[in-house]
C-alpha cells in the first residue's frame, strides 16, 4: 500500500509506482502504462481545488456522481449518528445499467467507517488515470467526507482508494515524471490499513487472523442485541491481501467449514453455476432469501434495468481481455437502510498480459467488502471468490488467476477470540504428556 499524509503526496507516489513498474496496454483513448491493483491511504485528506466543489458536472450514462449519492447521504449520516460504531454505511455509485455506457463511473463504491469520533472513507475505483484525474477523484471522496461530517457531527478522519487499474497515458509520461515521487510501498500492519502478501488462501486466512487478533482494537457492534457474544469485536481498518497462488493449499486444516460446504457456497450463493456460461433469464432467489451475491450479480428483479452483469463481463473479456470496465456491482442504494446489507459490495476482473507471452496470461480478481468476519466467514468468502475468478479465467482464455481480498472493517467477534487463539497458539504437549500417551497406546 501507499501511505501518505496528503492527497498530493499520494498522487506523486502512485504515479511513481506506475512509471517504475507499469506495462504498456492499448486502449481506445491511447496507450497506457498500467501497474497492479494498489491501495492508497491518506491520513489528512483535503481538497486539491479550493474553489471547485460542484461534482454535478461529472457526467456518465446521462447522470452525475452528485445525483447518485445525494439521495443517500442524509440516510448515511442518520445511521452514523444512531450507531457511531456502524459498519453498515457504504454508498454505491455503480449501477448495473452502466455496463451499457461508453464511459461508466470510475468510482463504484464509497464505504464509511466511524472510529473514535471520526469518519473514514474508502473508495473502490475500477480505473484511474493518476496524472489527469487523481485530483478530481480525491476531491470527490473528500467532499463525501465533508458532507457527512457536517450532517453527522463527527470529525473527518482518513481517506483511501483501492484502485484496480492505476495507469498513466504514454503521451503524458514525460509530464508525469516531473510530478512523480519514488514509491516506497508499506506492507504489514498500520493503524489505517494492513497489506499482506500470501502464497495461498489458507495462509491468507491464518495471517488475517494474526493481524486482527494481535493488532486489532476493541469496538462495539450492531449485532449485540441479536447475537450474544457479538456485542464486541476486535477489528483492524482496511485489510488488503494479495494471494499469489490460489490453486494450492486452498483450505486451512482448522477452517470452520468443510470443502463440500465451500464448493456449494461458491456455486449457489456466489456464482449460480448451472448458468455459468449463459445469461440468467429467471428469478434465482429461493424462498426466504432477500438476496444472494449471485442474484445481485446476475438478475436482481428490483433493478430499474435487469442486467446479468456476470455474463456481460464474460462477453466483454472475450472481446477484449484487457478492458477496464469488467466490474460487477453487488450493492444497491436501498441497502443503506437495511439492517443486513451485503458485506460484499462489488468485484472486478482485470486481465494482465504476461511478459512470458500469450501462453501465460493472468486474470486478477479484486473483491471489495465493507465488513468481513475473519474467523467465521473470510475463509469461505475467499474460497468462493477465488473459485469464481478461476472459472472466469478458464471461460475467457486466461491461464491462471491471482486473488485480491479487501475488507474495510476486518474483525473477530469476542465470542470467537478463544477459538482463534487456539489456532494461532496451539498448545505443545510436554515430554511427560507424550510419554504417558505412548504408554497408553
């Protein structure tokens, strides 16, 4: 991750990273230098442009950023005021119908997390021209924080961007170099974010539990009145994990679920696997379900325009494996008033050309969650999300995939802390105990 005091420093470092490690890709707007998905965190966000804060001019699909967020800002503020520890304030900007637009919104979601009297914002950005448009995106995130600060009475905290495709146009390379700064990425835990790199899904889960258990802070939750033992949690802010090889060692031997369950969860709740290579044309919710991730991705009857986003993305990747709009939105505006909004807010598939040639192309799957129960849910989530990415890679001509997992609030409920401790700190039997066991056998 890139950590900076202010937005201008963050921009300079992100541009530096792109120029240093980026590869060239063609696009309809010109050749770009693109680098890997990057988390950018700013401790003290403030406006780039002091006099221009009207974002209604940012047009896409006949609408604006302002028109999409204004109807929910007051509702978001009310939820923050009623629960100053809430994890349920996440504002969607992407709409499924945006798949039919030439220039869909770059910012797809902004999640808000109140901590100790301050509100912190984290945006998912599917594609970002770091030289020309970083400033406008940063100012919009700052604007959302500013408005919610006014409406809720809480102070402004930090801000962050999870950028799927950071890039600079080749035509701007010389100008970008003049404002760039050498990027020193930070890994491990910081109070504002944690960035981990792991080989396997199983070790990613283990490392995530370590980070939350040993570095996490105590916080109340909104589940205390419903579930005994979940009134408090230990949490860390902004957990970002890269999993390089999700094909091996997929399940930890202490995982709180079976592989059969994990596969069923992936196929039914996440993918709707029986229609994986064809569009869904009927309601897929079962009796008693208010939503599933598959329903939101493939056929949400409550949408103004019903779009099978998953199948649309498959088609896009087959036509152009390196395009920048292969995003699938799970969240909806009405979730802001729900007591059980989806934890997964959206995900994106990004094609990556290998330096070794066409025979080793990789598909990145980047998944953005507002909240994640690390002990009880994360491992199954990661298995399902990675499995989905693997299927998409196979269906669209990629040879392998890499998995990226992100959670704004990563937590372990108080009732599971002892179970996590037993996994992280297993008791080692003494020599006398081993001797007694040998004699009994």
